[in-house]
C-alpha cells in the first residue's frame, strides 16, 4: 500500500460522512421550520423572473403582504423553480408563515 492510498481512503470516508451529516442537518432544519408555518395569508405577486447564480438557477416568484399591524409590508421570495410558474404579476398566492417569526415561511406553489 502506498502512502497516497493509506491516507486517501480515510480522508474520503470522513469527507463523505461530513457531507452526509451537513445535508441531513439542512433538511431537518427546513422540515422543522416548515412545521411551524401554520398561519395562512394571501399575498400579491409583485415579480416573476429568472435568477442565475454559480450554484443554481431557476424561476423566482416574489410576493408581498401588507397588514394593518405592520409598519412595512412583508416580502416573500420563492426558492428557485425548475419550471416557469403559471402565475402572473398581480395574482394572489397562499403563503404559510410562522406567526412568531414571519421570516419563516413557505409558498404554496401548485403548478
């Protein structure tokens, strides 16, 4: 066994395990946040565009909701979508928010 092989395999195993744990943690975190998003609100779509980055690209839907109790409207941005949404600017969309932390939300995109 060469020196290269003697340290490469354990390193690959450790890196694979770390990546697995990182991805699993991110998924669990999103699931926990999603379960807390129990209050349904109706927001108005203000923008639909394609967004590209080094990591991913796709369609993005931006919506806004105003309330008498808020000084500024809340703005919600969808994750990147692999398809063009059938919505148009001005349409309404259902968004579920965490009543205790409105920055935790999920858009109900039924395409």
